[in-house]
């Protein structure tokens, strides 16, 4: 049989991606994880072969880069980099978070925007994919400095976004406070009150459950994976990394559903509380992180347990693990330690929490592994529901939104099972998420022609 001239090899495709995107290692990593499943799928399906979809999908629609100039408390003029990567609006307006962290680079935002396209597709809602942010470090900044930075950032971003164009939201370093400053400035500059950002305050168009959605959704997804194997989460010892928005609400849902979370972390180290993090202790953590912007090491002093400076929690024996801090926080060695210690499931609250060596370890051991595209899609899903509520000029109740979130996570789980099931009952959720996410975007692109 003649080889189709449009069929690709993984290596050939990745060589091209690396050549066109020199030095962007996080972006290469995210594309490689995806291409590992998508290239063989495209080669096996002639319908997808002749449209150069893989190359089209790995080139952002556009990248906006700008200077952010702001005044610090000492009256000095400070300069940061600002970005918005608009990856694809094939199935809806660009949608995705903003990250403020010193590690932000074009490579990091391109990997995040790329994954966002397929995550948003998996939710079943009409949203394209984008990501943005700045190398601004919010740590140690006064409230006034945060406000002036957010206002300055929006002074440029506002001309590139809009409720039908691009709808940003939060991510690392961008929570309710920052979204409020950004929204206030957008409204002032445009004289329009629209659903241009999600994660807004409840008094000005925000949605119930958005704050909790990513963390809750990650636990719902783990419960769906466990249920599929006729198991449940009750009584399971759980490791959570991070102590920000996603980690806090993942921990809250674990406690509500009778599991036992024993760790939290930040960039300084992790706490291990063998008695379990309780509802009361978590309330204290919420105040520490959402009000005082303090460090997780204070938990160890407050509740008399160990703090391990400079370390990650993955060596603690557990049943389930939830990376909820940042990219590449679980490597191959740490993944092997988790498996050796009896961990039966990992679900990623963080984007690219596990590196590709770690993913290979989980796949080989055939433990439950919920990749970020699937497991942390609850946040952007409720953002989509916030957009719907804003368009209707009405709001749903907390119960309705929580039920919607549960249903959306179930739908994502089903799509992963449909495309990721193997003989013998094992579900490769990475493959399932990659193929299911790809198909919807691919079908839209094919119907548009050469755009
Ligand atoms: P937050 O800013 O609320 O919290 C981030 C947490 O991660 C903090 O505890 C922070 O510690 C820790 N962290 C950040 N960078 C590092 C690092 N380099 N090393 C170790 N720890 C680090 O962010 P979120 O909780 O919103 O985001 C966490 C993850 O979840 C990210 O990967 C994000 O992309 C992903 N996500 C978020 C969604 C959302 O709706 N917010 C939706 C889907 C995914 P420290 O304070 O010391 O920096
Ligand atoms: O990574 C993510 O999905 C987010 N940071 C949330 C994006 C959103 O638009 O709510």
C-alpha cells in the first residue's frame, strides 16, 4: 500500500515544532505529550489526515506582548512584561486564565494556551483557548502596588479582549482581588459593563462555585475514575501539593467526602499532618492564604506537625495524590516512589503537574491518572457558566452550579473512557483526553477550510 504523503511520524513532527519554537521547552513538552497520542490517531483516520491539523493547532492564532509600566510604593517606575497568547477560537471566544509569577515566559504561556484549547473542548462548552499574564511577582507587594499593576496591565490588554473576543480569568497569582482590579479598569476604559472576565466578585456578575470549581472538579474527576473501578474515595489518605485556590478547595472536597488529606505545600516546602487536615484547620489555612497571604510553614507551628523545607510531598505514603501547585512538580523518580508506596490514583489540579517521565511511570503501572486537560477542567467550565449567566443577565444558585459542575466532570470522564479504553478494562485517560479534546476542534477547523 502507498504511504499517504500527509502521514506524520512523531519524531518528524516534533523536530518541526522544536525548529519553529526554539528554546520553548515547556511548550515542546506539552506538544510532545499530545502528539504521542494524536499523531497515531490522525495517521489511522484518513478523515483527519489531509488538513495539516497538527501544525495548524500548534501555531497560536496570535501572540500579544506588551510593556507594563507601574509606580511602586517608593515612587519608582517599574517595568514588567505582559502577554496574551490567543491560541484558537475555533469553537468559541478565546478563554483562559492570567498568571502573575516571576517564572512566566512565552514558553510557559504557550504551553498553557495550547492545553487550554483541548481542555475547553472537553468541557462541551463553546470556548476557544488562550492564556496570558506577566512576570510580575505579587509576593511581598502592597495592596496599592497590586492595584496599580493590575490597572496598568489592563491599560494595554483591554484593546485585545471582549465578551465575544477573549475572556480572561485567574490562574497562579491572580485571584478574586486581582480580577476585581482588572475588571474595574476595563469598565472605566471602555464604559461597558460586560462579562469580559470570569472569576468576578458575586456583587458584580461573578458566579457561585467559581472559586471552588477547579479544586472540587478535580476531586469529582477522581471519584468518577474510582467509581469506574468500583471503588470510592472515603477513608483514602491523600497528598495535596500547593496551598492556593486549587489546593484549598480540593482539600475541602476531600474532607467533605470522608477522605484524609495529610499534606499541603508552597514554594518553600510542605507540611505533613498525619492526623489529617480537618475542616477547622482548613478554615485557618483559608485565612492564612486568602486574607493574610502568609506561608504554609506557619501551619506546622499552629497545629504541631512537621514542615519539610525545600521538599515536595510525594515521598509520604498515600492512596491518592493531587498535584495542585505548578508545572513539573512530579518527576519520574517521584512518580515511581508514589507507585512503590501504594498510590492508586493521581489527578492533576495543576497544569502539567507531572512531567512526561512521571506520566510514563503512571501509564506503565496502570494506576488511575487524570491528566490536567480533564481533571482540572472544572474551573474553566464554571467560567463558561459565568459567561452564560452574564449573557442571560441572571444567575443560577449554588446548588444548580455545583450540580452542573458534577455533570460536566462526568461528561469529561465519559469522553475519556470512550477514547481511552484498552482491552482488559484499563483506561488511558491521557489518550482519552487528548483524542476527545482534539476531535471537536479538528472537526471545526476542517469545516472552515484553510484558515
Ligand atoms: P494560586 O496562586 O492560588 O496558588 C499557587 C500555589 O502553588 C501556591 O501555594 C504557590 O506557592 C504554589 N506554587 C506556585 N509556583 C510554585 C513553584 N514554582 N514551586 C512550588 N510551589 C509553587 O494558584 P492556583 O491555585 O489558581 O493554581 C495552581 C495550579 O492550578 C496552576 O498550575 C494553575 O495553572 C492550575 N489551575 C488553576 C485554575 C484556577 O481556576 N485557578 C484552573 C485550572 C488549573 P507560593 O505561594 O510559595 O508561590
Ligand atoms: O487553567 C485554567 O483552566 C484556568 N486557569 C482557568 C481558566 C478560566 O478561564 O477560568
